[in-house]
C-alpha cells in the first residue's frame, strides 16, 4: 500500500508547484501549441505575440521560465532575453529558433540565454525543458544558500 501512495504524493506535490512560464512567439499556431503543451503538463502559462507585449506582462508577474522565439518583429529574442535577465537574473530564458546550431555562442552568453530549442520541437522535448529549467533554478538557489 505504501508503494501506491508514494507516486500519488509526488504527483500532488508537482501540481502544487507548477512552473510559471511566459511564452513569446509571433506565430499564433506555435504560440498556442507551446501554451497547450505546457498547460497540459500542469504549468501556469502566459503568452505574448511579441517582445514588447511580453515585457509588459513580465513587469506585472513573476515567471520561472521564459520561452522566446528568436526572430520577431520590433524586438528580437536576443533583446528580450537580455532585458529579462537584467530585470530578473534568476529567470531561466530559452530561445526557440529555426536556426538552431547556427546561433552564435557569444551572443547566447551576452544575452543571458540559458538554453536553446530548435524548431521543429517535440512535445516531450518541451516538457523535459521545463524539468531542466526547474533543476537549474534549484542549483542557482542552492548556490546562494
């Protein structure tokens, strides 16, 4: 019987501590897909269609994780990442890009990007990414303790 209750307790614990995610993507279908994937994973999701809208949302709410498209009008994913990291250095920022491995490592470091996901992505890849972000945040918090 103990074996039956332990998994249930773990699942409840995960539901009580969902990751709060801001999705920034100018392509509506991809933005909705990412939001659906994350919501189905039990996470709290807000979304924006561009960097300017995203920063307005970010100033009003706390997020553990930001997923931003790289190529967007008005404000690039680089600019979004850099601005968010200046506002909240402990937030995990992930660039989603169709250019993937062609991204400049110096630009990634300069803008404060923590991870990169290449398009097209898989559902499991996005859900695993949330877990990785949670682990990175935990290590960051333990480093300050």
